[in-house]
C-alpha cells in the first residue's frame, strides 16, 4: 500500500509517504524546538497551535516532494494516542478530513507501536518475528516482545522516569539546552565514562524493569558537592550516560536470554544515542544476534513509522473516518480505536 502518515502526538509536526511499510518516498518533520526552548520544556498549548499552523502545509509539501497526488494514496495513517490531547486532536481531525474527502481508508495508530515498526523503514531486511524491541523515548522506556504485528507483550518498563527524560533532566543540571539528550551525547564524547561510578539500578528477582530517577538524583548531589566543582562536565556526562547504557544493555540481554527471539530492534528518540548504539551493537555482535537500528530520522518522532505500523497491523487498525477520536491516555495494549 501507498500510505500517507501523520504524526502530531507531541511537538513534531510530521508527515510522510511510505510504500509497503518500508520505502519512504517523503518524510517531512517540522521541529518546534524554537517555540518551546525559552520555557525549558514542551508547552502543550504552544504545541497544538503550532501543529494547527503547520500541518496542512506540511501535508501539501510532503505530497509535492514525493510527486504523489492525494488520490494516489491507498490510505491515511494517523497517531491517535498516547500524547498531548490538543496536539493529537489536530492530527486526528486533519487525517479524518483528508480520508473523508479523498474517500480513502483511515488507519488509527498507537504512537508507541509506530516506534516499534521504525526499524522496518528503508532497510534491506525487516526484523523477523518474534523480535525483542527496546523502546526508549522521552516519555517511555520499555522492553516489548513483538510476536506478530498485533501481538505485543510488555516485558519490562520504567518505574519512574523514561530514559530520555533522565537525559533531558541531567542535561539541564549540566547547563545544556533543551532537548538535552543530543547535547549530552555530544558532551560525553570528550569525557571519561569511568570517572564517576554512578549507580546502576537492578530490579528485584527476575523483573525486567528500569528506574532512572535515583541516577538523576545522584548526579544532582554529585554536582552540588563543593569538592566536585572542578570535575569536568564532560566526565559527568560520560559517566551518567554509561550508567544509563549499561542498564539498558543488561536488561536487553536478560530479556533476550529468556525468550526465543530471532532479532533485537531498537527504537525511540534515545535510540539515536551514539553510546547506546555502539554498546548494543558490540553485545549483538559478540552473541551473534541480529540487531536492527532505524536511521536517525526514524528514531525520533516521525510520520513514516506511523505509516509502517499501519501497513503491518492492517485491518486491525482500520477505522471509520467519521468516528475516530484522539485518546491521550491510550494504553500500550490497545490496537485500533474502540469506536
Ligand atoms: O521518541 P522521541 O522523539 O519523542 C518521544 O516520543 O518522547 O524522543 C525524544 C527523546 C528526548 O528525551 C531526547 O532528549 C532524546 O529522545 N534523545 C536522545 C538523543 N537524541 C534524542 N537522548 C540521548 N542521546 C541522543 N543522541
Ligand atoms: Zn515518540
């Protein structure tokens, strides 16, 4: 199928055209960072107003770039949750209008499922089922068994902060801008990851959960102690990053050992982290495991992954364009809209 994807769950106004869930003909994303930077975080009201101002033009621009008419698309895929209600509503209303006007089927995609299918985009090969997915973003950190496109099981998740949130909060402690993840990653490149032994969270028993708030707090205490004033920020960044990456890789290894997975896939904004990518690659290589990592543009929020998920989940997520509503608290398990 040739699908038009729309993603507006947070602060990226994103549109894409994807063939057969893998060939990306156009992928347009308008980042709103400059509108939110002054506030040190995303302001929901600003995000929804920006989506409203940008989305229609973004759809037109994407169709032009792919040299495709709306009529040539076989369907429209849109994120309907979870996310910011105002932001979601703009995407859902726009997708419904286009689907209704062009008389094309509408596919309602769970944003988190979108991330799971990002590794299928523009790759020679697709991950074989069942695969183990590590989804690490600003709002979520979870290990998922992807048994089939519509058979998804959460094996472990964070008990407090998401990995991206930990990066953003720690970056703020280090005086880096927003969003902090990429800036911290860059700073850590010049640091010594063994300089400071920050704690690595271990869940009790055989749980596969994560926790990052204790780590963030110990970075804060470390920075507040006068005797640490001279410690290089690069070393703090690298040591913090190593603690996050160690925990993520350890939990992937533990989950993998327990299932009969055929591959591992990484996705979400934090998948862009250079140290996480190299550590996971080294682990996969040592153990002869196939690892799928989306290219950078498909790690962070984008609309191509929404089209990829709609292609994979097909009829299960097809909805009536007149009755779809946004669901800011959409549970991970929900596939297709209830309406
Ligand atoms: O998936 P995403 O674009 O949005 C959510 O759905 O949350 O993820 C954004 C998160 C932010 O917390 C950002 O700081 C983090 O991904 N991130 C990174 C890197 N690039 C983005 N974290 C660490 N290293 C990076 N290179
Ligand atoms: Zn996301």
